[in-house]
C-alpha cells in the first residue's frame, strides 16, 4: 500500500500523538509499505521551531519514510484565538504539499485529529487520487476547546460542530482510541460500520524494570534520593490536565514523598511558581525517548491528573507507558468514565481536581508496598495483553487491507 499520513505533530522522539504517528509510519514502512508524511516542523512541546529547522517547506527521508515538513505560526503564549490561528496556519501551508501527493497516487490518506482543520484537504486529496480517506481521532479537540472554555459561544459551537459532523461523515473510515470515544463518534452521526477502534500502544521491549527496581542509577543522575517514595507526573503540561492540583497536593502532603514533574507546555510556568518554595519537588525537562522505560522506572507512583470537564474527551496516551512500567497509577477521573474503568484494578481512581483526595491516595500507596506491587503487576499484565505495538498495528494493517477492497461511493 501507499500510505499518506497527514498530521501537525510528527516527533517520534517525544511522547503523545507525534510519537504514535512516527512509530506508525516506521512500522508500516518496515512491513514493506510505501509511506509519506505531510507534517509541521518540530515545535512541540517547546512551542517554538526546534532542532535547527528553518521555518520553511522542506523534505527529508528517515529510514525509508519520506517526510514533507511545512512551516507554521507558533507562539509560546497560546490562547483560544491564537491556537486557531496556529492550527489554521499549518492547514494553509500544508495544503499545496498535500495536493502535490495526488501525483503519487496514494491508496490511503490518513489524517489525525488534532487538527480537524486538515480534514478537508485530506478528503480532497483522497477524492482526486482515488484513495480511501481515514480520520483518526486522538481527542475531540473541538468539544474539548468549548468544554474547557478555550472557545466560547453557543452559536459558534453549534456552527462549528455542524461543520465537523458533515466532515466526519465524508470519511471512508473513522478510528479512535477508546470505546467511549467510539460511542461519542457514533453520536455525531458517523455510520457504525465506518467506526474502528485503534488504541494507543507501547513498545514493551523498552520497559524492563520490575516493580522492585527503581533504577537507582537514573535517580542518582537526576539528584533524586535513592530510597525516596517518588510520585511522578511525566507528559504535556497543558490546559486539559488541571496540573494545579499537583502543586496543591505537594504543598499538602505530610508524608515523605518526593514529587517529580517532567514535561513542557503552556502550564509549566504556573506550576513552577506554585511549587517555588517546596523542597520535595523536582522539575525536569522531557527525557530522551530512548530512555523512557528506564525513566518511568524511577517512580513508585504515577500521577494522572485530569480536569472533570475533559472526561472521556481524551484517553491519555501517557497511560500506556505507566502500565508498561509496572507501577501503580493514581488517576483523576469521574466514576463511569472509561479511564476510571481501565485504571480501577491497576491503581486508585479519585475525584478530579481534588487535592485532598490526591494526597490521601498518595499516602495510601506510599505506605503500602504490597498494594503498589499488586497494582503495578496488574498494569503490566494489561499492557502485555492489550497494548503491544505489533498486535495493535497488525490489526490495523489488516483493517486497512480490508478497507481497500470496498468501493468508494460515487
């Protein structure tokens, strides 16, 4: 197959959707498929063009994957309006690059949300080249933007969601990462036979530390006490997570727990300010992707904060690494959400945005090694059974092969 991937983030060395798109592209190339990617220049999570790239169109080849990089407008001071301009700028600059791929004649045009701004051009390129159009929803960015207050207005919301509903129904296939998100997609008028579960995955070969081995060498390298109980948050520091609760918990926690907050994003500066007088908190930049397994092994407890109003709009991609690392998870999720269900037997689930409940959960796990071991082992078993990269991508490859046999509507 000739597979054309279209998405704003393509950074396999990081975490999140950029990493998954990169791993997916390389996996399909390794299976003998021809893969091209139209994406932005590296900018995330620092929110500035990185890795010595100039902000202009350029082409590169990485391990037989051809990558077409497009310029975009980006700022570190992101707001609702600025985010729209940022996403729209990539949609505009990537449009001519996408159109040029028509002459390559792809079999599949695969686009990821975020950002939905790229959906129209993906549909157009698929139509003109006779390809199948596939949309993958990593999170419902439009719903989340309104629910989190980044965008406002009932009339605007009604218009935007109507346009999105029309776009979604034009794709040959729509995939997303959890059962509840599939249900949400179905509620938007997408035909059930077009919907496919395509969950996030993890490369288990990178996670070799047991629950009793907390990588003292890496801890020493980072200046973390060897015998400390470490509560770790690692990932994007943005607006969906409700990260202020981490600072509140660190201030309230009376037990000897060492908090490690690792990541970049628009919310980091505020979090640093809230923790400025705390000696039991360490801030780290994102660690190298090739060391992700050993880095996550420094933790005794993983923290997964989430705002209540973002429930089931996203299934945090960082959860895969947490489970693979054989460590217990404390997740902030409402009862009845899919996140709560997945974590409930592999950690503790508490009310979102409740610092007192977070401190209580940390204290329980900090004082009970057997419980930490039990939860961590259950998470690892779940990862091995459900999150293997080869199993998930093999299933999705078979799904695309099957899709190729169906006729496009005229």
